[in-house]
C-alpha cells in the first residue's frame, strides 16, 4: 500500500537525512565552484546553514508540524551563510510557511509549500539569476504542481519524480550560464539542493535511518573563552562573570514569531550568558545568567505574563571556593576581572561594522573608526546570526554594515531585517578596498540615506583584484589554468595567470588600470614578506609614476595580494 501523507515525525527524519547527505557531499560541492580558488565554499556554507537547524530538529523528542516548522525556519535563518546558504534558508522559510498549519502533509499541500518556498527565495534576491539554485528549486516546484494537478496519490512516486526533474534542471544549468559551461561544472548551489532532496527521499523510503545521525555541537570555543585547565582562578572567574541564575516562564499574549525570538535571545546575550530560550505554542521557558535579572524580566514582560520565577545568587554559592583561594590568587582575580567582552562603549549616533580577515586589515578598519570587525570574508562567510549579534553589540542608533564580499551581502541584508531597534544600513561593498573607501567617504553631517547613496556611488569607482592560487585545472575567460598556477581575479573575471606571484600581481594591476586612475593600494597577505611587497610596489610605481601608490600590510590568508585602483 502506497503512502499518501507525511507526518511531522517523518518530515523531521527526512530533514535530518537531507542535512547529513549535504554534509557528506560538501567538499565535492565546494569543488564545483567556477573559480578554482582554495576557498570554494558553497558546500560549506549550505552545510553550516542546514546544520544550524538540524541541531534544533534533532533535539526535539516528539515534534509537531508547528514546532518543527519553527525549528527548521528559525535555525536555518540564524545559521545562513553565503548567498547559497541564505537562499537555502529562504527556501526552508517559505516551505515551512506552507506546511505549519497542517497535521500531515498531502501531495497538494506539498506542491503549494514548494511554490511558497520558491516565491520566498526569489523575493530575497535583488536580481535573481537563472542557472542557479533558484532555477533548480523552481523546476522542482513546477514538477510538484504538475503531478498534484494530475491527481498523483503515491507520495513515493511523487517525490521520486520531483527529484528526477530537479536533477534534469541541474544538468541544464551550464546551458543557462556560459561560465558554468566553460568551466565544465553544474551550479554548485543547485547541486547542494539536489543532495538535500536525495537524503530526504532516502529517509522517506527507509534506505537510511536518521536515528543514527549525530548532530552534537562540533564547534569549539575560542581560546580566549576557555579557562586554563585545572586553574581554579579561571573557573571561578568564568562561573561568577554573571552572578544571578535567572529562570522563568513567559505565558505569551500572542504568537512569538522568529524575529521576536531572535531579538529576545540577542538581548539576553547582551546582558548575560548560559542562555536557553525554548519556545512552545503559548509559553517560553527562559534561563540566563546575568548581573541584572530585572533587565531580563522587564524585557520578557513585553511578550506576556511571567510564572515559575527563580533567581539564585551564584556568587554566594561559590563564596566557599573563592575563600579557599590564596591571597595572591584573590589579588590576581581582582585585577583581572575586567573582561573586554563586557565593554560596550559610550552610546553614540552612528557605528560601523566591517567583515574582514587578517590582523592588518582589521587594524586599518579600526583606525578608520570601525567599531566591530566580524572575522570572515573569502575564507569563511559569517552567518546571519553573526551579523545580528555584531549589530546588537554596537552601542549606536544607526549601524553601517560593510560586508566586503559579494557572498556576504545577502546575509547582511537578512540580518538587517531581523534587527528592529536600530537603523541598519548595509552598504553593498563587495571587496575590502570598497569597504575602506566607503568608510572614508562617510560624512557625519549627512543623514543615513544620503550617506548610503554617497558611499554606494563612491565604491562603484573602486576596481579590485586579488591574487591566489588554483586548486584544479580549468578554463575560464578563455584562459587555460593549471593546478598550482597563480591567478589574478578582478571584479568581472580572471585578469592574469602565471607561475610567479609578483608577475601575476603586476599584470593584474595593469589590467585594472585606466587613464582616470589616481590611486593604487596594495595590501599584502600573511604569506608575503614585506621585502617582496616593496619590490612589487616599486615595479608598479615605475610603470605608473603619476599615481599615488600605497602599500599596507593586510595579513589576509589565502590571498597573497589585494590590490585596488581608483
């Protein structure tokens, strides 16, 4: 007898299996990126996005469709990284909107949810491009609608035909995007989506069991967050950083939507740690360690009445441990108890956030007045939640966000709409030099809209090139590239290829130049010596004597040089 519906328990297993399938294929998907750069990250970004939700789903004992939909949508939204990850999160967001009001999913419901998924994802992209993950999702949705309208009742057959059609659409992506055809690959984001569908189908048919999957947290805390092993002083400091263990239940006066949940969690993170927020239909269970329980309670009262309130003074509980410390240890504890993370700075009207990798580039941005640096960029795209948290920590009414990478702009825009208590301006900087130019052109006396327009106009005049190495053989822009070659990648494609880093950087710079260029900025990376960088500067200066040549240490990984002409 064929199955005609999918319940919440089955869908949860399908989602987890899809996540695991994507994770197992992420490196292969990374290699499908058109440019053979060492930071090809589509598979990684999509995996981190779906795993953010998978951890929440795996922790659910007996999910219903509402709680499952919330976990999938909220988790993937928070964890979304890169363009492919943001689009995947929007597909999940739209799909869960279409199923959350039903106890079981039928074929007509599935078809309608697929259409909602595609509609939501297309709206999230300013200029949708065909031949991408969007096209594959649309093709799958159209096939689902066709089968539903034809009266298909066998869910297994329905799902199988959708996946087969998604595979076909994926195979056609090189015909839609010439750059894919020349590189000999299909769209990497589309491939990622197909892998998720395959994994989900395998769980539906019983080919794989999601019960055996491990979704425990893999990430380790940063070294600065980890106390020295065996150090009582460090343990005591960490335990009493926030003195009151605060617990309560919010009896909601209306639906606790995703934005409210993320805003509430972000607020709690700003006043404490050890945060747990578990939202059900009409109640929210809250746990937080904070120095001011009143602030947590006051914020929670905006959402409903409180019950089961409990506040414990952890400092008193640990007083015996602290008393046993030697006088020397007590003195060290007193002098060292000023964690930098607690300092939020004085309130001001305007703040800046920049995404950057490399200690030199971080110092350059700070020197220009940027308040917060999100570690990331080419080698690791920060998540939507990373950007939201950074915005929350900047003590300003208006916060300008500089993504400095075309693959981070969508996540930054997604974060913008999740922050309700600040005016967030995302300047669409696609490169580090554009970000630097944007900050330099900020005018304090102008309003946010005027500054946004002015900065956006100025960054359009910045040409950027980056030098890295190739991880595979390919042909791009009619240039033959061998594994191990050095490549100079410009705003619109490959500008130079060769076996010498300096020669490639020099040729790339020449390809970027035009008669109106007045300034050339060279930022050398972690794997370039100052001596070699000075030699390159001298070569460029000799060829372009009328231009100002600036040389600065960037310290960026993977990219030997980042060079701009403006």
